[in-house]
C-alpha cells in the first residue's frame, strides 16, 4: 500500500528495493518501527519521534509561508 501511495504522490513508479532501503534507514534512525505481519510482509509504523519531527516541519513551513 505504501509503494502505491508513493507512486500516486510522485506520479512515477517506485523502485521496490530502494523503498525498502529507505525504510531500513528510517528504522535505524528510530523514526519508523518494523514488525512482521506474515511470512513475507512487514508492517511499518511511525514512532513518536517521527510524529514530533513531522509536526516541527509543519510549524517551520507555516512560519515560512507567513513571513
């Protein structure tokens, strides 16, 4: 589902292996958690740190738009 959502957002096909490389980096930086869903599928979730980072970026962007 994530791959399809990203492809829709960017308007181009997303490379499967590159997606998982990027997800692994987010896991390493404690921005995303990974857990197995079944024998071949992982489930990913945002951490509190990621939610705080997203909120901080939104605040930063809003300040830039009003300045």
